[in-house]
C-alpha cells in the first residue's frame, strides 16, 4: 500500500525534536484533508438545520444528512438505511440499547452475558441495567492467550440469557471475537447479540448480516471522522419495538396536549438538532476508507504487525498481552516493559516522538483479570509504515537503556 501520510498534515510534525510516529489510533484516528475539507465546505456552503425547512440550504443539508445514512448502511452491509441511527459514539449507542431494549426486555432473574475483555462502555451500561432490573450479569472467560474461551461461551449463555454483549475486537488484547459463531449460540437460546464494533469497524470490512448480530455500535472518530458522531445499527424488527429515549423536536409525529405519537425508526431516536457536520465528516471518512479498500487496510496493518511483533518479542523484559502469534492479532499491541510503570514508558517513548497510550484503557476488570495495574499500548492504522514499527522497537530499546543507565 502506498503511503498516505501526505493526506494527514498533523502527522508531518516533529514532537520533542523527533518526527512524530502516531501509534494511539485505538484511542482516536487522525483526520485526512478530505474529512476536514468536507466539514469546512458544509459550513461554508450548505449549513442549515435538517428536515424542517423547504429552502435550498435546508434541502441540501437534509440530503447530505440522509445520504450519509445510506452510505453507512452500505459500509456495514445493513439491509436498510432506516436501521442506521446517529448517536454521539459507541458509548451512547450501547447505552441506548441497554436503556431502550434492555429496560423493556430484561426482568429479574434474566441473564446478561458479557466477557472479561469488555471496554467500560460495554460493561457499565449492562451492570446498571442488571442492578435496575434484578438481572444477573455473567462473564465469559478468556483463554490464557486472551482469546474468548468458547467453552465458557457455551456454558454462560443459557435459556435465561436475554442479552449477550461483546466486543468485536478488543481495545487491549488485539483479538477479534468470532461473533458469527456466538450469534448462533445466543439465538439458539433466544438471546440477542449486541456487538461493540469500536475497534473493528475502522480496520476491516464489516458485514452485520454475515456477523449475524442484532445490534452493532461504532464511533466515527476512530475511523477518521470527527468526534461526537457514531452509529447504532439494529435489526428493524427490534428497533420498531423499542421506545425512544430522548423526547423533543424532530422525533415526534404529532403532539397533543396530553399525548404524543412518534416517528418511526431511526428518526424516533434522534431527538433535537443532530451533529450534522459530524455526519458529513463521517460520510467523507467512509468515502476515504472505501477508496483505499477495507481489505487493503487490513492487509497493510497485518503486514506491519507481522514485522513488528517478532522484533518486540526479542526485547528482553517486554511482555505483550494477547496472542503471541502475529497472524492472530489486530493492530493493537498492549505491553509492559520490565517492571516500569507504563506511564513512564509512554512518557519516555514520547521523548522519542512515538505516541502511545498508557493506563487501564477503560478496561479495569480486564486489567484485574490480567493481574496488571495498567499497560502501555501501541495501535496502528493505515498511515503507519513498517518504519513506524521500527521506530517503536528502537524507542522501547532506548527506554530500556534509559532506565538502566539514566540517559535516553
Ligand atoms: N468500546 C471499545 C472496544 C473501545 O475501544 C472504545 C473507545 N476507546 C469504546 C467502546 C468507546 O468509544 P467512544 O468513547 O467513542 O464512545
């Protein structure tokens, strides 16, 4: 794959006198010019509120807003654009499923099944729902290499299970979960499968129909769109049955003094003025990714990981979490170095111009499960090159030397 760095002005800067290598993509991705310009053009030429006006700008803004809904439906192979709901991001999408579907389908004694690798966004909403309803929250075990334990999947999902909620790809362990297989198990027991697609959607072709899931959530900002825009996809027969959560303008059909009827999905969920510029940016980001090709992006990231993993594994004292085989991994590598605190490691890497994240990655139960307080995490995207991988390896070696000798 050719280099895309020219499309990302932010990446062409020096940090601490070193050329920046941005490896914090699991937190958020950088934005190509095409996305920034689409937002700028929207504000310069088309800005108006959607749905409500008959004037030309309102019609243009509405068309842009609704066209992106169709684009998103194609992007994840949803059967209908009316199943695409705009949200703030994965967190809001998952909270809405818990609040709307959960509140109307879960009762005391029911079970909600998640796993130990979940991000807090796919854990706390279910914990809250369980507390409110008296349902039981159960956890699927992991194998020693961080992959989901399928025996535990079969054991934990029972006829009492109403909701199974799982990450499609982990933000810590670099694994992709076999959702299609798990969806079948969930459905055999009459449960729905909610997928957290925050870490998969930016990096691979998503086909919600092939995955067989019932709900799928993702964030725009991790796939080069702006922050504050995300998607909840759900099967229409489920969405039609779900109550709206936010009441006000836009989502109503008819308001009388004592009663109101609501629009159908997706609009009944989109109360108030939406993040229209964010939607436009999301459309431009999807165009950008599709022009390169999701399969090409995945192949490129695999090639970088295949090269960097063995080199990292040779560094004495470096522990990598998740599968050790490069071909079982996504572009997320969480690690610890000797017994250094990951914040110190990340700070030292920053001195070398290499941006990585350190902390619990919004997955405290997983940290406890791994028996570590925190990790450092390098995460790659399509603009990262083999040289970036090399810079990470060299920077970690320099960090090791620094803490041994006291100089970088
Ligand atoms: N799930 C996973 C696996 C994630 O990595 C993230 C983002 N770190 C989220 C959910 C939450 O996404 P957002 O903050 O964009 O709502």
